[in-house]
């Protein structure tokens, strides 16, 4: 099967859209050995990402292959077709959505692939998206999995995915779900804009959990850690949240990897970024884990606590802000 990338290697290639997505697509294509000659943009001039910006009419004589990297691509597609361009043969729209219902082992000319049998979900793909699903996965109803431009999703063996789960990984992002993980009903996992998330083996994402990793954010959850209902986690703007093994989170927890907006002192941005939670940590209901939190192994965080500082391992910590109140040996899950 001839794919779009093979066609590009024999043509002059332009990216339509001198924007962040266009820049990232050009870099990924160059990794595949495709030479980018420039960008097309109706509203910009000059240089972008080391290449000339040209108008569409100026490149027609070059018989180019065009990659459309703008979200509103339909008007551009009509313009291409009016000038004799054929879809796939002469151009590709990176944001075009392809919908597959319950796919098994799929591959197309746009570089998309689905590796796995009887994936009981509605899958949306754009360009060079990859979904891999392991064996013995239990699927609920009305599951949606979206894998966008140059992104990948891996779901390991023996996982359980509940009803109305939404998994969205797009714009150069990656999600890895290890063996034996459970994603419960109405959970929402989003990983976008050059971000990554790793859920190691036997991680539990609870009912109504919302986990959003965006704009170069990173999330790592260790083996056997789990969340009760209504977690809200926001990991944005290059922040990293690391959660160790065998951690237990009660319901209505909030986790923030960064503060969302710039805080300026003098001429310097002073925002804290990042959260680190060690192994075997128990976080009580209604707690907030804020940027700057560094929680040692074997800690217990009391209900409704606010954590934004370093807490030594082996302590009961409570309050707003949380403080070390009592040394403990350990805690166990059994009543």
C-alpha cells in the first residue's frame, strides 16, 4: 500500500499553516526523510521556522504536495480541489477526522494504524496516529478513543475500560496504559500538545475522574496506585506530576501540576511547577495537591488538606497548608 509519506518523498512539500502545529508536523516529516520547502499562509509573510512563507498562487507552478495543518481546513481543501489537486495524491489534511467503530487491525494511507482485535470503541484518527490494544481487555459501552496527529495510545493486557470513558491523545502526544489497569465509568483522560502520560501496571482511574495533561505536561503513575471518585488533575505548561507505587487516593482530590497563570515578582516569573508523591502514600478526601508538593514515602495526608511543600516520609500530615503532625510506621489498606 502506497501511503502519503511515500508520495511526499518524491514531491516538493509545503505545509499550509505557519503555526505551531505546522511547525511540529514539519519536524516530524523531516524525521521521516521528507524535505520541507516552505510554508503557505494567506495572512503571514516572511520566514517561519527557518523556511519562507509563500502564498498559494506562488507555489502552484512547482506542482507541490501540500500538508494542510490548520483546524478549519475545508475552505482550503475546496481551493486545492478547484486548482486540480486530488486528495491523498496531492494533499493531505492533518486535522481531518476518520471515525472507526469497533475496529480490528486497521491501517491506512495517512499513516494511521490500529493494532488489536475487536476494540469495542469509537476510534477517531487524523494523521499518523497509532492505537495498540493488548489481549483480554474488557470494554464497556459508549467508549470513545481519539488519537490525533503524530500521537500514540497503548493499552496493555487484561485492562478494564468502563462505560462512557473518553480517551483523547492528540498533537504529538503519547499515552501508555500498563497491564491490568482499570479505567472506570465516565473517566476522561486527555493528553494534548506534546504531552505524555504513563500509567504503569494495575493503576485504577476512578469513576468521574478527569485527568488532563496539556502543553508539554508529563504524568507518571506507579504500579498499584489508584483513585476513588471525582479526581480532577490538571498538568499543564511543561509541569510534571510523578506518583509512586501503591498510593491510595480518596474521593474529590485535586492535583495541579502548575498554577495555570503567570505570577510575576519584579521581572521574574516565580510560579512553582511540579508535584512529586512517593510510594505508599494515602491522600484523604477533599485534599488539594498543589504545585511544589513533595510528599515522602509512607505518608498519610489528612482529609481536606492543602499540600504545596516538602513533607518528610513516614508522617501524618494535615492542615492548610499541610504540616507534619505525627510520625507513623506505615499504613495498610485492610480495615
